[in-house]
C-alpha cells in the first residue's frame, strides 16, 4: 500500500471518539494559538490592502467569514485571507521535527471550510487533527535540512497536503478521492526562501496559497478529478526526490494513529523567526542575571545550527536589517533588542525601532557562526550558545538547548491562553474573552461559527 493511501485511509477512518483526550485538548490549544495569531494581524496594513483587492475581484458570495474583518467572502478567498493573517505576525506554531508552521495552514482551512459546510465542532476538530498529522509527516519525509538547504519553504510544500487532508475530511471524501486530493495537493507544492535576499514581505503568501491549493485539491477530487497516488515517490516527477537529497518516505506513515505529532508543537513567545528564539532567551538570561547593558558589551558571538545561521545570521538582511521582514529574520537585531529593551515584542519590529541608532550600533557587534554540535541535533533541538565579551574583559556564556515555548521547554496552557487573548483583543476587544472560551469548547458546538 502506498504511503499516500495509508494517509488517506487514516483520514477517512479517524473519529474523535477514538482520539485520546490529551490529543483533543492539544488540538483545541493549537486552534486557539492559531486563531489568536491570525486575528491579531487583521488590522495590519498589508492584510487590509490584500483584503480590499480580493473583496473587489472575488465576487459577492458570502460563504465564510474573514477573521477580524467583519466581512464574509467566497470560500476560497476567505481561506486565503485567513491563512495569510495566520503567518503575518510570525507568532504561529511550529512543528520542529518537520520545520512546518502547521496552524497557519490547517486551522484556517478547516475552520473556513467547516463554517461553509455547516459542520459541527467535533467534525472540525477531526479535520484539524488530520491536517496536523498529515502535514507534519510529509514535512518530516522531505528531510528537514536537505529540503531547506535546497531553498524550499516546507510550510508551503507540505502545507498543501495538510490543507487537503483537512478539507477532504470535512467534505467526507472516500479513500479513493482522498488519495486524489493528496496527489493533487502534491503537484501544487511550492514555496521558496528567496524573499530573504531582499526582505520581500511575500512569505505570508506561502501558507495562504498552500491552504487554497489544498482546499481546491479536495474540491476537485470531489468533482471526480484524479490525482497521482505516487506523487511522493514516482520515478519520473516524484516530489520527494525532486525537492530533497535527504528524503525518507518511511516517515510519512510511521506510527500513524499511535503517535500524534500534534503533541509535539512549539508555541512561539516572540514574533520572529523561530531560529532567533534560542538566542533571545540566551540574551535575556545574561541580561537579567548579570545586569549587562549596551555600554558593557564589546562583542557578541552566537553559535548555532546551520539552518539557523542561513536563515537569520548570514544574509544582508540579517546583518543589516532594513525592513520588518529583515528584522524578524535577524539574529543580530533580535539579540540587540533583547539586551536593550529586556523583551522582544511586536513593537520592536516597527520601522522606528529598526532604525534606532542604539539598536543599529549594538547589532553590528553580533556575529553569528555555525557549530556542529547544534547542527547535529537539529531539528530535534534548535539550540545555540551566546557569548558576550565585555569591555572589562569578562566573557559570559549562555547555552540554550531548547527555546522557550518548545516541546522540551513548553508554555503552559494559561500562557497560550493569555497570548491568544491579548492578540484577539487587539482586533476585537469586546469579544475576545468570549472567542477564547468558545474555541476551548469548540467540540461542543453544533456548528462552527463565524469569527
């Protein structure tokens, strides 16, 4: 049996009644975290501009809600905008073993499709779990480092599969049609890291397009279009070989139904690339323990894993950030903010902070290098060592094996709830508490409501 068929059978057979309670609770927290990250971005200028353009061209059908916009749109437009919002703040969840941001793809697809179809909260959660399990396994199958080092963005390349899985579950496709949906999702796999070269802000397009492509794949399968069952391993045009030199198809269905990858999600406390988080933790720890200020610092060296170096330590945008995208993918910038302000928040990625002379001066003292001991344990652990050389000759070091919010250093349920509440309050303050409680009890809903 092909790996794609194994996934399809799993999707068709999954019932919330047979899913452990701890997984169901984790699913609701994932939904809460993802909705918070998305709704919190609803008022951002880029989102508003894209939304205005798409409202004009999408037609007048009010199929589903566009989160935080107080508007409805045709199904695929709503999915597109909701998924785009989910990635805008760089606060969406991370499955580190596949390097995928699953929530920003799967949750908007499942919620919007469930709202459109009138599905129950229970059916919605089933779709979410299917999406997380499929997307994470496809991501792991690619081979995290090999896939990334070829320039592919796995949130997009694996994301089409996660969205297709969630949509297929809600559309109640049979096994054959689910195979086709996943096959067509794979033939639309895409997404590259080239945006880093000039700080382009189109990274948010990746989960948005992946969500729509996956949803469309399921709708096309429902309409009797067939997709390639061997999209992953075909000798001519197989996705894994085309996109990675380190792929492992055996990981796609490994422990399927026994081990839930949803239980291994990171929740991001800082609104920037996950590869900067261990260095932020290290900088804050040194600042708080030793009272280090900018005037004490001669130089800073960050030793980390190869992918973290490539994404956040070596590009021109990382070394000399100009745009908010540059700053969010800059270890020197985020370390400088941590030492200067004692925190790293959304406010620090505004243009006035990026151009702050004190920030510019300190980030130039930060040098990022690779170290094999961190590369060898990646992606299981996203670690670093930060070394501060002080003007008085002291050298202070701090190693972080796992960043805050990781599986090995998790946020509590209360912290995840507080994060979501704060983000939702930014957009819809009067309804924020009600939305949070509604999500945490979504399995009791007779129908998934508009947001």
